[in-house]
């Protein structure tokens, strides 16, 4: 997906900065190039935000797993200490 976005961005930049190479009516071509460039930048920002949110969700799920593991270890430790107390008269 990123390859397509980069290719379309390059096309938009070429339309924006070099419209005389394409046609005589350069104002429309510049506007089209600007729109294409802005759309590609928006897509890139959205992709980056989704990637960050995905890594954040993975981190949050890993934190929950570790918290559950800590709780299970605490309960095991409490059981072991109770058993030791019962063994010593």
C-alpha cells in the first residue's frame, strides 16, 4: 500500500510543480496536482496513526497479560506462606 501512495504522491507533485510538461491549461493541472498531493499526505498520516494504534493495543494487551501473571504469582506466594505457617507449630 505504501508503494502505491508514494507513486501517487510523486505523480501529484509532478502535476503540481511541472504542469507545463502535460498540457496548456496549467491552472487546472496545478489544482489537480495539489489535490492529489494532499490526499496522499492524508492517507500517509492515517496509515501512520493506525500503525501506532495497533502497536499500542498490542502493548496494552501484553501489560494485561503480565498483570494477570503477577496476580497468579502473588496468590501462589500467599498459598506457600500459609502452608509454611501451618507447618510450624
